[in-house]
């Protein structure tokens, strides 16, 4: 059995998405069919739209998703039809080396949905479900490991952001770096991930939270989420500002949330001895940044990668939801505006210009 739905399909890079009718099949063993309520627009999606990251086309993008369970395949036990749920970006098998060692975000098992698609055009041609979610559509099919229940008090527009931007930014600070109370923290780039890194540093008790961006509007948003110092890199030298605030030692932690080789290189200039640089933003395919190897050795700095905030979804989501309920984690405030699916190209353009923290498509 298949059902028809509207979806935003990318056929060519750097071209508008096409809103058209496609079909989606039934969930198979271990899969969940979700009727979409909301989907965020993340820069990772935009990188694909612009061709900075190459994928097989045609493809449906979108990976911050929330909605209602429509149906489940065999062996799905933790959610049922009618449940309010959100879906995360990655799948985990629970059995491979990485899952068993407590890092399910790095699961390297082969999943059926990595090689098959449940979506086709009206002629029967396959359309890729990109970013492992494909949430710029009225329905999605995902692996059950990607799905988590959403409590009634949380709006689904808010819950959608949990699947990537929130867990990536918060997790990088709490899980990957394990920022200590009283630390000095720098966040380079203030998109959805950067803003969440800022508020996670506040939750962790950082003394200095130095937010760096090129736009004053983003800096003011960072202040609302807990930044103690704001640096517009077009007007000030961020390295000098960081040094002046830390008795010329440098910061304890620098989080690079943008896919910029220059920002990665600059992060090393901001670190104190034994400081930690955390690389979160993904540079374009085959991108590289020079590593000051001698400096790394002499000053014992650490360079860490952080993918999806090193998050264990089953434990992290309830914890973050509780912080949201206690009003200690700002999530509603991340949403700049909502748009219907038919206006997705406009919503993408606004995010790409840096005029929104998160725009959300609602269904």
C-alpha cells in the first residue's frame, strides 16, 4: 500500500526546490511512519541545496522532524499510532561496537533505509530520503531508533528542533567537551547550533561565554541565551578580545559551529595552554584546515570533533525536555518564524542570509 503526499524535492543544486506530489510506502520491520507536523531548516540541509555537499539526486531533505505516528512496522514497541513524536538525524542498531560502548551517534551498522527508499515519484522512480529523515514532506518513514515520544506540554514545532540543532549544540558542551564550572568559553558562529552551545555553556556554569559572529542581530540573540560578551568579527579582532578577557591566557574551550576553515584555524589562536577546541561545523566536501602541530604539542591543547553532540538519545531527550519544562532550556525562543511547505524556498533563503535562528515548516 502506498499513499500520496506533497514533498519539496531537490532536482538540481542551487535551484529552487520543487513542491510536487509523490508516494510513500508502508513501514517495514522496525520502521515508523510519521505524519509530519513541523520540520526545521538547518544549515546542513542548505549546504546540500547549494551543492556544497553532494548527494544523489533527486532527494527530499529536512532532518528536524516532529509529528504523529501514523503506523508502525513489526517489532516496534516504544511508540504506537497516534503518539506525538520527534525524529532525530541518526540511526543506531544497539549492537555494534560504537552502540555497545555508549556512542550510538557513531553507529556503523548497515541499516535498510540507508540503501532503500520508501518514496517514489508518480511514475514509480525512486526519490532519495536525504539526511536519514526527509522531513520536508507530509510523511516520513524512519527507523524506530530515531524516534522518541514528545510530551503533551511541548509544542511539536519546538520538539522538531530537538533532533539536530539542540542536541548538537548542547551535547557538544555537555557531552563532548564536558565544560566545567567557571570555565571561559568561546562560541564561533551563532546559528541554531551555536545558540544552543551558548545556552549549554550557561547551564554548565561557564564564567565567560564569548559569542562571535559577523551579524549584530545574531549577537543580540546570543545575549538573550546567556552570552556574557559579544564580538562582531567584522569590527573587532576576536582573538584579542578573548585574550583581554582571560588575562592573556586564552579560553578554556572554543566551539567552532560553522563550517569555516578560517574559523577552525582561528580557534587555535584563542586557546590557553591545555585548552580544548571542539569542531562541530562541517566544512564543504574535502575541506581541510591547517593544524599547528608544533603548537598542539608544546601547549598540550586538545582538538575534539563533535558529531550530533555525542548524544545518547534515549537518555538525553528526557533530560532536555525536563530542563525545557523548568524553563532552564530555551527552545521556543529558537523559532524565528513558521512557513507552509509551499513557502520553503523563501524560508531557506532567509536562513541562508542569516536572518533567522531557525525557520520551521509546519504542516
